[in-house]
C-alpha cells in the first residue's frame, strides 16, 4: 500500500505538470516540468526522499522492462537506420560525451554544494 501512495504522489506531480504544460504559451515537456516540481518539493522539504524511495527503487529496478516496446518498434525502421547509420553513430557518440560531461559537472557541483553545507 505504501508503494501505491508513493506512486500516487509521483503520478500526481506528473498530472499537475500536464496541466501546466497545457496552459503554457510555448512548448515545454510535461515530464521536465514534473521533475522540476519534484525537485522544488524536495528542496523546499515538502517531500522527503524517504517518502518516495520505495517506488523510485521499484521503477528503477524495472526500467529495462519499460523500454521493451520502444526497442521492439525500432525493428520497423531497420532500412531507415541502415541508410543513416553514420549519422546515428555520430549523434550517439557526441551525445554520450556531452552526457558524461554534464554528469561530471553535476557531480562536482553537488560535491561543492555539500562541502559548503548547502545540501544535506
């Protein structure tokens, strides 16, 4: 029952982000809005990590399962992938390097904040 409550909080935040997305005068993904709302709630201590830990662990533990439909649907586009293989490899390589850099900078920034006493 506890996981259902936690999932309800997560999906409730996403529902609110869907509403916010629909009223914005520009396009912005509801999933990003939801993550920003969740971050704000955690920083403001409206929510504590313990209140979402079990559902987050469950979702992360089953993350591969959620990608099965997307992976299977790629098989419909094998010809398109073959014709653009070089571009896809370049995009994947560049995005991988940028993701590594962003992750490194985020970890360094978080460590710096923790040393200053800004994050607990």
